[in-house]
C-alpha cells in the first residue's frame, strides 16, 4: 500500500482491467451465454457504485490505496463494498490506513499461495453504526500469528475498537467499530 502511481501507470492498469472484462464479455457472447454476460455487467455496475461511494467518504489517500491495491503483488484479491449512506470518515483515515496496512501485510504472511484467497473489505455506514469489516476467505497457514496480533492490537488507543473477531483455517473475520 505504499506505491505511488503515476498517471501512465494508472491508465495502463485500468486499461488492462477493462480489456480483461471486455474479453470475458466477448467470450461469453461467442458461447451464447447471455445470462452470464448480464451477470458480468451487473458485477461491473456494483463494483463501480462501491468505488464511487468509497471515493466520496473523504478518505482520499486510503481510497486511492484501496482502489489500486489489486495491482500490487498480494496472495489474495480484494473486493470493496460500501453499505449505507456516504459519510465523512476523514477523522478515521489515518487510523484506517494503519490498520489496513497491518492487516494486508499480516495476511500476506499467513495465507497460502496454493489457493485462491479473497478479502472482502466492507464499510458499514448505517446511521450512527460505523464499522469496517475485513472478511478473508481462503487458506490460513498460521492461525497463531493472527491471534497473537489481534491480542496485541485489541487496545489500540485510537478511534477504533475491535467489534468482532472470528477465525478458523479458512476464514478470518475482523470488524472494527469506528468510535465517535
């Protein structure tokens, strides 16, 4: 989460992503799988809506990092979701950046590279109940490392607290409550 992208790199990665999607749509049209084409288009719309909401949360540095993170070398793919109404999260940006960086690095250290790993990062913005959830699905090689890290970070002294933590060999769910 530290690479600074120049405009040419951003456009190159974005163009590559769009070409992949267009090829996927074109291939499904050739196979007469129009229902799948419709699903792909719905997925694109949902992704664009989530990215738009993320961009409006007044956390520009974090949003920039999250919108480009899949272009970096990680052992998992990140999907973003924003549930609820857009709110001003600028007071939480620095803390969220620190937590995201630590969690992403931790997952890189403990998840297996022999399977497809997914991380759903969800911003829950429902009235006064603000939280951010990290839901990892994949293969964890060392659960003890995560448990130790959670114990060490439970009392962060920041404007966030751990609301929920669940883990097994194939899932880690960590939800942070944003404290006003």
